[in-house]
C-alpha cells in the first residue's frame, strides 16, 4: 500500500527540500497534500510534474493522510502533530517539540532505526548539527566507545530558515555596495561576520543548539554517559554546516582504523586529500546526501592514542533536515509492508 | 634617543597596518623608511601627515636603521633580517622564518616580555592565531596550569594577505551576480564557503598553521608539556579571526574565577552578554586592539570541574600582527632607555 503523504510547512526552506528529496528518491506516495499556514493559502507549486495548491493547515487536514512530514516550527508541531497522529497519520517532525519526549523515537536511520519500532505515531527528526555529527561518529562509537566529544560548528544561514538565507544574500550585496548591514531575521550582521548561535543561552552558559547536541546524542546512542561539549557558531554560508570534532575513545585507536570504519559507513564520504589540501567544504556538501569527512588525524594532544580529530560538512537542509525525515518515512513504509 | 624605523613590506596588508598602528600609538620614531620589493618602487604614501616614497629593499637598506619591522614574507625575512641585524638594527619579524630558532625570542608582550632580554637582534612576532589565543589563555595558565587545549579557528581572509581580502570581496560580488567563483590567491572558493587552512599538511595530518599554535605556545609559555590540538579553518570574513577554545586545567576552576582573571587581564575585553546573545564577533574585533572573550562557561563534558570553554575574536592584522610587533618595538625602546 502506497502512503498518502502530507507536507506541513511546504513553503519553508525545509518544506521545499522535502519536495526535492521526495522527487529525487521517487518516494512511493499514493498522493500528496501541501499544507502551510494561512499566509501561503492558494499558492500553487509544481511537484513531480503536477500542479498543487497549498492548503491551510487546520485540525481537519489529516483525515486522509498516512504520513505527515512536519517542518512548520515548534508551536505548529506541538498543536498539530498530536492531531495528525490521532487521525491515524505517522508524523515525522522536524521541530524540537517532541525530541526529548520519552515515548517518541528520535532517529537517524544510519544510527538507530530500531527505535522506530516502539509503536509511537510521532517520530522526531533530530537537530541538524546533531545529525551531521552522529552519522560519522556512530560507526566509530560502535567499534570503540566514544567517551568525550568537543565540537565547534560552522553553521549555515539555512538553519534559521529561508528568510535568513535571503538576508545573508541581500545583506552581503548591501555591504559590497557600501550600505550598512541591517539584521532583521538574524540577530547580528551575517555578511562577512561570525556569531554565536542565536538560540537562548541557559543557566549553564550553553545555548539551546549546543544542549540539543548533548541530549540528542545521548538519546540516539542509548548512552547517557557520553560526554559532549559543543560551541555552535554561525558563519556566512548558505546551506551546509561544518563541524570540527575532537574525539576521545575508551581505548587507543589509529587514524587508519578510523579511516577504514568510515570508508564503509553509510551516509559518509571521505574527502581527505592532504597533498592537494582538499577537505570537506560547504560548497561540496551542499545539495548532496553524504556527510563529508576529512582532516582525519590522530590527536597529538592525547598521547595515549585515544584521540582523533575530524572535520565534517553536511547539507543542513538535506541530511540535516529533509533527507533524514524522508529516510525515516521510507523506513516506516518498509516496516509496514 | 628616538629610534630610526624601517618598515619592510610596507605595501602589504600588515605593512599598511604597521603605519596605522604606529601613528595611532604616536610611536616615538626619529624617522621612517618605507621599504618594499622592486614592484612597489617609487610608490608614494602618506603617513602621519608626511609624504614618503617607497624604496626598494636591498642589502644596503639598513645602514641608518635602529628598528626594522618586517612583514614581507618568510623568504625576504630569511634573506634580509640577518643583514639588518648585522647592520645594527633590531628586527621585529612577522614571518615564521625565525620563530622556532633557539636564540630568537618569540614574544607577546602580555605573555613573555622578559624573553626580549637575551641580546638577540632578531625578535619574532608569533603567528596570528597563536597571539589571539595566548593573550586570554596565559593569565589563566598562570593561575592554574592549562594541561590541554582543543582549538578550532574561524580565520579571516587577511591572514593570506591583502590580495586574499580583495579576492573575497570580488568573488562575493561575482557570485551574487551569478558568475562563477574563480579562486586565484586562495586555493578554494572563499565566498560563502569554509575551508581547511591553506598551509601544507604534514605527516601527522596537521597543517603548518596548526603546528605553529602547538610549538609557539609551548615556546612562549616555557612549557614544553602543554598539550595542544588545533583545527584551523578559513571563513568568509575580512580581517578578524575567531577561535573556539576548550581548556583542561590541572586543578578545578570555576567560571567566576576565569571571569575575574580575564576582567583584569591586559589586552583582553570580555563580551559575554548571555541575555542579549552578544558575544565576540569579528565585526566588533576588527580595527580594535583587544582580544574579545566570551561564551565563558564551565565545560559540562569535564565533570571534575577542570574544563572551561571560551570563544574569542581578535583583529588578525592588528593584535595578530602589526600591533603586537609595534608593542614589541615599544618594549625594545623602553628597555634601551
């Protein structure tokens, strides 16, 4: 049975990426329903050669839906995901609303697909920075437990939505023309600047984005003791994140072992050409499915041989959001057939 | 006695910053000599209200020079710094040519001014990323020895010279106009991209920039055992670097202790406003003297209380190069008077 699919928040950056991803992967849907807030009502869009009209998201949107892909923000998810689930749909939610809820599976298919089998009708898609990190770290963690991670991110504008991408572009043009930067969507100048991730900073000094990387990793790895510190930072890049990752394993591990494990890891592509200084870059990760991994090296600051440094890049809209959600939906379809 | 000063490489990005810094600080010079390669011969420039003609750097340039500020690249320094020293000048060299030489002081005035007293006529100015890091870390290290540092950098185009800054600007304009990026000075697309620092990668997988941060820190701290790992990365920013710094101290330390030490540390300004998400940014560090420090927090991945995370930003051309060299020259003048 082919599922009837609804896309909630279809006009946003992730919503648009849902469409591209579903089409490219020839997702086996019986039908599509395009949903968004009242603002987008009546907009038309072309998808897989057909015209669709965007419908307004309401409580009665989900009567004829089997799978609902949500990316309309946390408050929309909180309000409408339970309604969709109640109406019989499986919800794959890209917001943070349900991620840490006990009964809700938080899934990266390369990491913990088995968590989909707990019967929950709501499935959470992890935070983009977390996804991009766990895809390469999980296979290493399975071979040799990771005890501690120190992560610094280089995050693209897309993580703050389509309007942030537009702002980066127009603001850059303004500055090149000698006009002042006028931040509206993002809290600080984005063009030719770097700033600490614009999520709320908590009591412990970490911002929400950083704490997501801590808590979501522990949940997906089923390892509440893994120690994680992250510093999340925005850079003037459109849609692919980078992360500098320093790992401490429980036992010594070599660069070659890491390389061998990553060479056969699903969703990972090694780009590590030292001679030509060619390593993961956003321009190569953008619009692609793989997490690019390079700068693989033994950490010289851990002389006991338990340290490894990595530099990774992944498309925030794709594997960091839409692709991972669609892969979850594919797994749901496979599990039901 | 006021010294006669030569500026070697005066037409470059750091050379130009030498001029701005000397003028702003009212450096007590008796005279200035503007030197550059034959390419710039005859160019005129205005400095402190006077016109100067750029002279070609030759072996006989230094007969009437007391202090020579070099920033003309490593090979020029290797060739001409010993000649200048032989002719009686004190050389402050911004290149990496002499930094690790045993008899050559490598100095950040806030860190190890005493190293200037060994009688060497050549004094090395450290690497920009190293300077920006040691200014805040040194006072902490004195209070509670730093055992290990994990650093990820966000480096501006200026570190690759004036032409790299021009390339970032023109390439960004090209891309906004729909034209392709054509990297010439930098090895990869700089606009809207992030890439691993373009210095040679050695046998151990670290690039030269990263190893400078390791070796130079050990030399300046007189601590050959301090463990450092760095990942050096370029971002599309003009002239100020950022660094995400994770520290492991030898004894437990609190966020408040760190804040108190840094509040009175020379060359440091704390910008750490959690409520308004205002932290160090290149746009605030650029053209300023201070290293901005923020995101000061206890590292939750080190439950023994020995970990601290910081995010810093400093002007690469200024404290990362010209200002530090001028401060060294000021110290040399003070020591001789």
